[in-house]
C-alpha cells in the first residue's frame, strides 16, 4: 500500500501545474503569467534601446532595423498570452515596414551588419514615403494598444508610449 501511495504521489509531483503544458523534450512550457510590471518594463526597454540603435544607422537602413526591433519585442511578448494584443500590434508594425522595405529595397547598396543583425537599405528617394508609412503604422499600433484592456495597471499604455 505504501508503495502504491508513493507511486501516486510521484506521478502527481511530475505533472505540470495548472496553466502549464509539456513541451518537446519534456520541459514544462507555456505559463500564462498574466500581466507583469517586469514584462512590460522589458518590452518598453527593448523598444527604446532598439530604436536608439536604429538611429545609429543611416536613414536608408533604419526601416529594416525598426522592423527587426518591433518584431523581436513582439516575439518576446508572444510568450505571454496576456500580451497578445500588444504582440499583434507590434507584429503589424513589423509587417507594414517589411512591405515598405520590399517595395523600395535598394539592390545597389550592400547589407550592413550591426550588433549581430543584418539590415537592408531602401532607395534614398523612398525615405520620405517610408517615414510616412512607418509613422502611420506606429499611430495605428498606439491607438490599438490604448484601446486594449489590460489589468488596470496601464501595461499597454506604457508600451504605446514607448512606440511613440
């Protein structure tokens, strides 16, 4: 009887906690942590630092840098379902920037590498239009975030402020 009880307890101890699931290789993944100040602060910091890094590049390379920055922060936020709306808003910015870059890529300029990332250039004459499209994407993302409900601690508002 003790052996059976020990086996049952061992099996329950091996099960993931509620909100978790088994991933490949037997790890527990997928915690739904909800909103957290540290996750929000990290997203704001990554957006701010990423955009600052982009400003070190020439105008023709910045838009690819912006795209990668917004995409990275979106991927980070996608790990937590509470931030799905923020991740989707940032993905939309990334997608719209990639479309702009694809339409205006400058095949005569080499890719540049900075801090482990490679960036494509757009044609110089397309920079004003790219800037206009980027600002429009940012406005849309900011509006979407400001209209999205969170837990009352203004997580989305802080991310929206970092976007702008």
